[in-house]
C-alpha cells in the first residue's frame, strides 16, 4: 500500500486478535511516534508500553469506554510532559497508528476520563498526564462487534472552504 | 517509499519552491485530513485552503513565526469547531503532512499567536478557532535557511518506558 492508501483506509477499531505484535514491528510504531515533529521541537511526548494484563485492566477502569484495552496485546500510553500540548500528542499518535496500520495492525485512541486514575496507575511524575491510550493489535477476524449505525464521514466538500470560511448548511455534526 | 519511510523521513521545513501543487495532489492531502479519526466521530476539524497572496500575508501577521506562510503555494488553515479538541486537529494535520510528504511536498505547522486575528482574517463563525496553519510546498532547492543548531531528537530509549514510568536522568528538554 502507498502511504496515502494506508492513511485513507485506516479505521479506529476496538477488537483485536490474540496474535502478538513482533518486537521489531512495535519498535517501528514507537519510532513513528518519536519522529513526529513538535512545537519548537520541545518533544513533549513520551510513551509507556503496556503488556501486563493486570496493568491494562487497571487502566481500563480509568476510562468510560476503555473496556477493550486488555484485549489488545500491546497498549501504548501517550504521556504529555508539563507544558506539552494535545496537538503534538495527536501528531505522534497518528504517526504511530498509521505506521501500525501499514503492517496490518489496528488501533483506537481511548480517552482516560479519570486522568488522575491513569496517572497513578502509570506512576507519572507531577504535571505529567495521559493524552490518550492507544491499544494495538491485529484485527479480530471476524470482528465480534457489529458495525455501528453511527455517523458516517461528511463529504470532503463539507470539510473544505476555499480562501475564506463560507457559511453553509451543513449536515448536523453533533 | 513505504508508509513507515515517509513517516520516518518527514521533517517540518519552512522554505518552499514556487512550483505549484497539482489540484489532484492537494485533494489527496485534504482527503488524508478528512480520513483521520476523531473523538466519538464528531469530525470537529475543517480546512480553509488559501492560495491568495494577500490573504496569506494577512495571516502571516497573526503569528510570531509565520513569515514563511506567503512563500508556500498553498496554506491550509486547520479550523476547530466549537468543542473540538487539539488532539483531533493534530491527527488530521499529521495525516495531511504525511500524505503530502509521500508526494515530495514539505510543510510546517505554524501557530497563530493572535487567534482572534486569524479568525477575523478567515471569517470564522463564533467559537471556531484556528488550531494550526499548514503551509505546503515543494522544498526550496537549495534550502535558503542554514540548518539550525537547535535540539536534536532524543533517542528512542528516552521516549519509551516499559510497563510503568521510570524516573531517569533525561537530556534537558527545554
């Protein structure tokens, strides 16, 4: 697949096969996160790699929609250092998820709704926080979850404005 | 290049050739942004595509380090809708920059330090804000800016913790 096709076909999914992720593949995923640029090259993002089931379960309890975390063979906690911004965390996370998908590994950004719970489970220093949890695994086949009837992607024309914002009727987004 | 090599070799650069970006290439870049996932599929990101020199100059005046914007043949303003988060903007921006680099087009996220200035220049509705400006262009050859003597990337070992955060001596991070 070309990089564009990898990006274009990536979906956030929450069901994983048990098949482990090879260490070399995981290293490429982490390298992809490291190579994301950051504001003024402050490099404010760090990664905590979780494989232990008990630790994954502890973190699953820190989010409202995080019950799928223990099913992933590897979960990466994306940690923001003090003064780090969520935009840079998003860049690093997307790099990791795209690099993973290029090797057939799926993922789904998972929020920690109780950040102090996650910080305690990971033993983070003061002012460090979890930006997102990224479970990684080969897709479950077949996916045990039926497709959701939720919102589809808006068409590109609704994403893009030319030169200046134009007020337009837009499919409800909320 | 594989997707991993595209990700690995991408650098944020601020010097662009005058060569225009083909419309089909630009469309792939914008599609890459659209295809980034978002929190609960809220799709909170929009793109304003700027080609007009006067408009680019107007926006260059809204950031402290944005003087390079008019040199890029295309600048994309990544706009966050009300309640949209910077993490999702980072995902979309990274997708666009990686898709661009796969076609030899460089970019550099550029902050608007005076957000109300940027919102006015773009005519944004209330509560909408510019998350970042993304100038896109083929690299200037040779790059007129000498390499900066600034910070290098920390080694991967300093980015990664296993299982739980470990306090360690780390190269000062600014």
